[in-house]
């Protein structure tokens, strides 16, 4: 090797083997800084680190990064040889760095430079101001990223999953080392790239850096030790830098430090919101109207300043709030405002050519719905994110910073993907993974506190770059306190759950509690609400010892659709809450509305919350519309129609003959539980005795009629009992000073006729009912809602425990699940309450034949034939997807994840729990599915 301190670079440069396709390494060899053959990893990494011009920790990071790439440069089979002897720079062709056509293609396999490809590189750039004077063509960081993405797209099926990772160590490094200018204006000169490829020469500034820092070859022992240490460090750092690929491989605490893997974001070529009787302004308001929640543990301004918990060595990480990032959790992108041009609206799926009606905005209804100012989304957050302004501390009344929370739309807005087109609809089940977002937010806070450089950038965004050291220290202390609380709470939760048991109905024995993975499209909302209200809110209010109320998140369910529900007596799967205001207020408390339960504050502050009672009432009105009877027609938010007019292929066309046959099958086997369809006049004409509009199950409550759905006992249905058992078996303890007194309060307010129940130890069901009731009444009083208006808002629907199927039906012991009308059922996959059945095809199949393990999330394509998701039992999940499985890794049944029951496998009867109908022929299944598409 040439000693860079002893001789200047060669002119002309040294010839380099055509089997070295890396432009940067070719330059180092061409100028004599590295040999063209086998070079120790230490020499390679230190030379490139010297060329970078970095110092201190950044230089050390660069050395580690480069060493890791050099370690694998010759392929996995040569790692040991690379550790002991070094990378073979004349044998890189065909290895990972070659990228087999997915790279720039500037250098051919014969070592010749393709000028057309350099011109192509230049086409991605722009005219840049040369700091030394004049202008030239160059590429900034964003343009380089676009160039690399286009290279991958051009490679097509040749591209491998790890190519994007390797590309992070090529052109961006060239920009860092050879770039001109500063900050966002830094660019890579195309002229200097041409010189690097053709003459193997660097700009003088790079050469001077390397010449000034000679590298001495290491001994064999140091090579081996350094190589092994580097291998371990590189694996850890690469796992942090690319968590999507490596986090699942990491054990225990190391895995907890890495962001959970996320699916790759696939941009749709088109998107459409379906018509559902809402005006555009109604839809956008629903998407971003705050219900008074502070779901995220930091103020709005802080959330917008947090970075993603990923390590970037040569660029800044993306922001946590970036829409592209949040979409990978399953959220739907949303415009900043609907007062914009049609092109922008169409990009978000609005203003599409398939709109046939122009519904009247709710604020113009008769009577009007005065839901105030249009919800703002000035930062372009996805559907379901809302900014809560004018936030007062419930305990002190002191105004604080704006907060950020999730809305109803976060969990009840759905979309499906099909061949690059996104179909979106309101009120449907979301395909989000909220646990991953929860973990990622916590890690983002931790990285901000402990990764060098991050807190400074965070403080600059929150306080401004001129903020004083004292203000920065105070901000760090506040953020650190939040981080400490989150860590301590996770430890408290884990320790508490480890010491608790639950009764398993299937095994008939007590077993240790543990979480059941929620994953994409599922959430254990009921247990989460209890954990929030009866444990974390009490801790935040200064009460101790109530971590004992925690329960494992072990009964996850699919987000239920919410169209039609204002006219159903019960909305939840387990038919647990009749009173709509209690239903909505309980949900708001569960997604972290601020709540004061402290005995150290004035009495008039007790039970005060940040819940926006006005918005909760308006949301219900927007969903509700006008009474369906006597018109026999639903208004408000209607269920989405099968989008056959959007897709041109035959798979989406409706077969009229199949529909007619399916209608008869529906009347034969579905009406008993799901009643007649709400939107098929032909069914009403053919089967008038089975029409839902003439059903005796419409119950007069106050001035309107509500549908009292059929309720079936869990045992007879054979479906998973976990969710139904939450309210049936969970208990909570509360401090006496709260004076919840469920018997006294609920009997007085609603005539529930409850037996005597302790005011400190009570069933979770009544504890939640009475506490949410008290908090709601307090919210209305604080908002100065007129008592007469309060009575109207409450209506006549009771806040009492469910008395069971009414009229009383035989052989339906508690607990129960309710059966809803099936309008819009095509848009609610996966099926059963716990999302355990991937499509309607499998719902109409004997339960024993259903897939036991499949993958969800990641923009999985919808299957219009099976109606849902076409899966293969035991399939391999793509990066970031979540796996649903009925069994744990040890073969035991997964609590909460049974896909049994509701089975078409014979004749129902005694001793046949789970069987609800005869075996259907294949044609019958498809006929019934075709009919269900039309509802």
C-alpha cells in the first residue's frame, strides 16, 4: 500500500479492477490510498472516516458504519475472511455492494464509464450555486433519494430487500464527503462525480483530509479483535438504523430499545372516498374534531418536534409526525384543509368523479348542527389526529399547552387496497396498529433525551434556536420526567400483570395473565379503558396503590363499524352499554382525556376532565341523522356501497342471478340473528314477514324507536368468550372519597334496580358506568349546558347493566354477543368480533377448516371474490405485518384468539355449541357472498 504521508496521489490515477464497482473505493484505490486487493477493515474504515472530515463521536460512528459495510462487502460466505484479513476490493463484483442492476449502472462490468448514465444522474439534479463562484449541475439529498428510488424501480424484480439499506451507504455518503455548500443547500457536483468515475480522483479537499491523517496497518491480533467487536457493534447499530428488518431478531431488552418494524409504505396510484351521505366538510370535521383527548404524553408542539426513533449517520431522521411515517401504522392521509384546489383534494381521495350526490352539510340541516369552527389540520396529520386547544388542567384550572389526541375517526375509518387503488370509507374498522405507535412514541422521547444531537434539535424546534440554556435545561427536565414516567409505568404494568391470574373458560382453570398481541386492525379497548381510568388516571391524580386495578390486554377485538349504531340499542359486541353519551364519553376517557380524581384539590374540581362534551354530542348527531321510522330509511352516516363502478375489472362486477339466489339464502339462514337487511326493498317485498322494518324488535324509547338487536349466548355461539367476559368477571377497587356508590347513583338517575354494591369494591362494568356518568354530568355543568339541553342530550336510553336478550329467549345464558344488521359487511373484514376470520368465504365455511394463522397490515390487497383477505394458513408475514394466530408458539390456544363458532357445519341443536347452520355448497357460499356485497 502507498503511504499517503510520503507521496502525493498518482497522476494519472492507478488503474482499478473492473470487479470493484464502488465509485468511492475506486477513488481511494486510484489515488493510492488503498491497495486494490485485500485491505484490512480497520484501514478501509479509518481511511474513509478521515475522508469524511468528521471528528469525535461522529468520526467514530462513521468508522463503525463503514466497517460494517466492508465486513459484508464480499458476501456472507467471506465474513470470517474479511474479519481476519480484510475486504477484497478486487472481488466486489456480484457481492452485496454490486446491487445487480439496481444501482446507478454508470460503471459497466468491463470497468467502462457509461456517459448516458451520468447524464441520467444529472437529470435528477438542478442548477446549484457553486460556493467557489458560478453555477453547476448537482443533486441535493432529496434529489439523491429520488435517484436511488428510481434505480430500484428500474431494477424491478432484480431488487432485493436489503438494497435500500446498502444505498444508504453510497450516494448519501458521497454527498457527505464530496458535497458542496451547507445544510439543505449541500449538493453533489455531477462534474466531480464524472471525474471520480473517469479518472478515479477526488476533489482536492478530500485528498487533503486523507493525506493529513496517515493510517498504519494493524496487527493480526488487532484485526481479529477489532473485526469481532465491529461485527457486534455493527449488528446493534444496523438494527437501530433499520429496525423494520432487524428488530424481530433482537433478544429481550435490546429489542425493547429498537423501534418496532413497520411495513413499507406503498403510495396508491389513486384514492377514493366512498359516498356515505356526508358532505365533504362533515367528513373532514369528523376526521379532526377533538373529543378532548391527550392521547400522546407530550404537548402538541413537542409531538411535532420529535424525530423518528431511528439512527441516521449521514442525515437527519424523519419527523415522528410525518404523514408518510404515520401511514405505516395504518393511518389514512388527510389534507390540511378542504378549502383548496381539486387536484389536491383528488390526491387525498376527495372530489372524485364517482360522486353522484351532494349531501347537505350538517350545519345546514333542519334543525342545524352547530358544530362550530371547521376542524383544522394545519400540519397535515392523518385522519384521526386532532389538536386540543385551550387545555385547562382539570385539577388546577390553569391553562396549558395545546395537546394532541386521537379522535373517533382514528379507529372507525377504514380503507381497502386493490391493485394500487385505495378505497376509503367513514365508520368502518381501521387497520391501524396503535400499540406500535405507542411504543414508537415512547422510544422517540428516549432517543431525544439520550442520542447525541437530538435534544438540541428538539429544543430548537420547541423553543427556537436562540433559547437560553436555562430554558433548554427546564425543557429537558420536563421531557425527562415524562420519559421516566413512561418507563416506570411499563415496569409497573409488567410487574402487576405477572402477579395476576385469570379464569380460562376453555380450560376451566386459573392461569397467569398475559397480553394477547393486538396488531393491525385490533385493540383491546375495553381493558385499556379500565387500565386508564381506574389505574393510570388515579396515579396521575396522586393516588397510590391502584395499579392493582390493572388487567392484561388479553381480549383484542376488531374495531366495530359505527354506521347505523345510533339507532341500535347496543353498539358494542358484548351489548354492554345502551346510553350513547356514556358510550362516547367512556371511549374519550379511554383514549386519555385528562381526568382529575385527586382528593387534594377543591371539591368542585373532582371529576373534572378535558373531555369535549359538545363535540361528543355533535359527533353522535352527525352519525345519527334523522329517525329511520316511519320513513324506513337510515340517514346520517350510511354504510358504504360496493365500489364496482370504480374498478373496471370483472372481479368487482355484481352477478344479478347470484344476488337473487343469495337473497333467498339470506332469508333462510341469516335473518334469525341479523334480521332483514336495512337497505334492500326487494327483500322486503319478497319476504315481508322478515323485513326489518316490520320487526317487533323496534323498541320505543322516548320519542323514537331503536332496534333491539338479537343477543346470543357466547357458549351457544361457540365464539371466543374473552371479550364478553371482561365486564362479566373483572372487578375494580376505588377510594372511598370518590363516593361512586353505583347502587345509589345509578338507581337514582336511571332506575336500574341494582342490588347493593360496595362503593369501593365493585364489578368493572358498573364502576365504569357510574364513573363515566359522573364525569359526563360534570363536563356538561362546566360547559354551562342548559339543564333542559342536558336532558335532551341524555335522552331516555338508560345507563344500566344489560339485562340480557329481550324479550327473554331460551337457552341464552350470559354473557352475550349481539348480532348487528349486515349493511356494509363487505367493508368490515376480518370477521368475528376478534378479527379471527379473514374473509366472508371462510365465515361461511366450517370453523374447523378456517385458517389458524395469517398476516395483517402493510397494505394487504383486498380480495373481491372471497370478500376480505385471501390468506394462506401459516403464511410468512412481510416486514412489519402483524400475525394473527389461534395458537401460541408452544402449541397452546392463544387466549382471546379462537376462530371457532358461528360455524356452518351441520344442524344446530343440543350439544352442538358453535354450529349455527348446515354445510353450504360452494355455489351457495358464493351466492350468499354476492348478495352480501350489495348490502
